[in-house]
C-alpha cells in the first residue's frame, strides 16, 4: 500500500495548568518531553515516532500546540474521521489529566501529498573570472554609490535610502565602488 502519500495531520492545542512549578524555561523542557510523549498519548506511537510541539507566549497557564502526521493506507470517510477524532481527543484528555492538562482543541485533516516530479538534470558549468578581477579586503572598499539610468549619482536620503523625488519610480541600475590605493 502507498502510505507515503496519504496521511492524517493531527493538531492538538492544550494547556498545562499553573506552569508546572516554573517559568518559561521549565515550559520549554516540558515541550521537549511532550514532543516525545504526544504520539504515545494519542495511541499512534507505532506510526509516528515524534511530534512537533510549540509553546505559545503569555503569562498564566502554559499553552502548547502539537502537530503530528500519521501515515495511513486508506483515506477515512467523514464519518470514520469524526469517530477517529473523538477517540484521539478522549485519549489525549485521559493522558493529560495526571499532569493537570486540559485539551482546548483537537483537529484532524486528511492529507494527500503529490508525488515529487523528477528534476531535469543540470549540466555542469564553470564560472570564468577575468584575470584583472582582484579580491580586496572590505576596509579598502568605500560604501557603494547608486546611479540611476541617466548615470547621475543618487543621493542617500533618510527614507528608503533615496532622496525624495530622485529615482522614486525607477530602480538604480548601477553601483560604483571606489578602491583605496
């Protein structure tokens, strides 16, 4: 069966009450633990080894969002998807109960990825550098000066790097550097 292209994307939003005895650093440690534990809490550790868990900003309760992708053989119908979502939510609520957690929202989406088209082979090429090209250290090169299409220098201004009224509609076409000798 083709389990590479078909999968369920599960997103769970949940909170851990009272920040579990610490500040943001402790919540980040919980995030790492939850990334490993979330597939086991949902009962799908054999299909998905690890989840992605994000800690949201804010004071008070530690709010997390977790995502995991479960590969499947058959796409479930809407009815089976509703039953699966209810089962996953019940498992997650039961798993978070001992650590004073609460499920805010759980969503399940059916995903079918498209096969990646084979890229056309690229012929190898060489980059030719003229003999007169010299690489200089940055301290020997001045700041760049911009020129518009009429070969007139564009003065640097306070907004957008260009003076008001000069070169507003056309982009500079040339850059000149002065080399210290």
